[in-house]
C-alpha cells in the first residue's frame, strides 16, 4: 500500500472509550434526535464499556481508518425467546443513501440470526422528517406492526416495525469490506 492510499472500510464490534463521544457527536449531527435521545445513545455505549456483554447492548461500527462512518446498537429483548431490538442505527450525514446503513442492518440481522433470533424490532417517529427512515426500513423488508399515538410528544407517534428473520445469509454484506 502506498503512503497515499486510503485505508479500506472495515467492521468492528468492540466498543472503544472514544466511541462514546463519537456516538454523541454523530447522533447530534444527524438532525433527527433530541438532546435527551443523544444522551441515551452515548449512555448505551458507556454501559457496554462498563458491563461488557452483561449490558445486553451489542454494537457494529463501520470504520475507515480512524473515522467511524456509522454504527448500529442492538440486543435481545429481555423476557422473550427470539425477539431482538435495533436500538440505534446512525450513519454520518454525508454518507446517507450510499448503502452503508443497509450494510450495517444486514450485519445486525446476521448476528441476530446467528444468536437464534427470529424477529428484529425497530421503532421510529411518525413525523414527516422521518419519512426517509420509514422508507428505509420498509425497503429492507420491515413491516409496520403498531403505531403508538403521541408516544414521543403530542403529534409524534411511535411506529414499530418488525422483520421475521427466516433465512441464513450467505456471502458478504451489501458492500465489500475488509472485516477484522
């Protein structure tokens, strides 16, 4: 590799102490989350660092060199046999629409399936600015299952989607990447 060559993108699943600030900055810059939600996103990474696997929070990061391009946080739903939650999926604003979010979500689905998960639940807002988010989930096979009126705030409903994971995956995620 020459000195000017760009490092290739890779996936990682370990949470580094520096990720707490990166997650906070990335979620804040997305334009989708209120300050309290940004704090929760960072808190989940802190909890993973403090408690390890016992936290119940799993992460996948897309990274190129030292820069985190996007991440997903997910975990099993306590008290269920085969149901999992996708807590967060965030991609750097300038990289949206390039397949990175789809690649992250496909990896999450693979990990959930490998852990005997059968259903992956995601939630989002009903506000108009979340229309692209809802289309994203639907384009990847997630079906709306419930709407909880005024959940986040008056006029801001919670939309819950689910995907039944019924097939094993073969091959690589949507994007070719170097995996560690």
